[in-house]
C-alpha cells in the first residue's frame, strides 16, 4: 500500500514540474 502511495506522490510531483515548465514557456512567449 505504501508503495502505491509513494508512486502516486512521485507522479504528482512530476506532473507539477511539467505544468510549471509549460506555464513558464507560455509566459515567455
């Protein structure tokens, strides 16, 4: 169970980084 939770947290942080990166590029345009 803890394994699934930690995997979910890791995926969430990757998604957050991806979204922030995309937002950064849009602001630069």
